[in-house]
């Protein structure tokens, strides 16, 4: 099992560009999450999903959109990237309580 | 809303010495508590978790933590650290329902000195 995978691993964007981060899990988990990690801030929840076709806002949702069209995939979109969105993005999935994390995507917005 | 406070941003310790990383949480409902470790340029790995039952929880790599409800604490301990324990450690809570996301502390950087 690959667990939780994230694509891409690194990306550099210019302000105003758009992109989509892909998270995939092969553990048949119902719940999936997107977090961002900034220095000295820990991880903060952006959006999450409790099942296929459902999404909900987390602590810092502004500037991001998500979709969960398939149970195994959770997409995070940036419609118009801003320098404040420079961060490391982590996806996680869970069945009940323990969350399994992907390796992260390092995004830089110039 | 829940919050997690990790009292030390950085903890330097000599190799083979004991270490304690402190974590306090605030919540008005029952919580589940976790410690995650992040090695440089990697994702998060679960060290241990408290869901219910015994308040002393043992995890991987020789770590353990004690849940103290009266002091709302969940401190992480290891009796003898190794150079390979150098990493960032995060304490996190989960609301009772389980579907919401984790609330993380800001992390503690454990630095092992030879």
C-alpha cells in the first residue's frame, strides 16, 4: 500500500496563477483533510471531507477550494495564488480517529 | 474552540539524557490526544495516542506520554534520547466526534547534542 500520496512535491507559482494539488489514498478511508504548515504556526486545517461528494471549511479556508469527486482523491485548488499562500501543504486521511499524513507539497508563490 | 499549547518552542538535550516535551490543551468536551513527529523534510508520523483507558500511553521509539485530566496536560517523555530523535514534535487534539480535523500545537524542536 502506498498510503497517502501527494502530487506535486514542489511547485513555484507567480501571483495570480492557479493550480491544483492532488491527494490520493489507498486505505479506503472516509475522512480526508488538507492542512498548511507555516514556520512557528504548527499545522492548520484548511478544508476537510467526511465522505465522497462532501466538503467542509476548516480554520483557514479563504483562497482555497476543494473537491472530493472520488472517495480516494481529495483536490485542493488555488484559483489566484498569493504570496501569503507560500507554505507546505499536507494531506491526511483517517477511518476513525488516527490520521495518516502524506509527504507534503512545498509551494512557493512569487 | 479547542486549543493546544506547547510550552517550549525548542528543547536542547544531551544524548542519552531524559527529555520531557510539554503540552497543555483546553477543551470543554472529551478529547483525543496525539503526539506526532516530523523529521526534516518529511511528513508527520504518529508517535502515540490517547483515546481512553490507561492514562500512561506508550508509543514508538521508546516514547511515552501521560494524560492528566485535572491539569489538562499530555506531556511526552523519553528516558534516554538518541541523536536520531532530533525532529519537530507536535501535540494535537481531536474533538470527540472524530470527523473534524486535528488542532495542533505550534511544535517543539528537539535538539540532541552529542
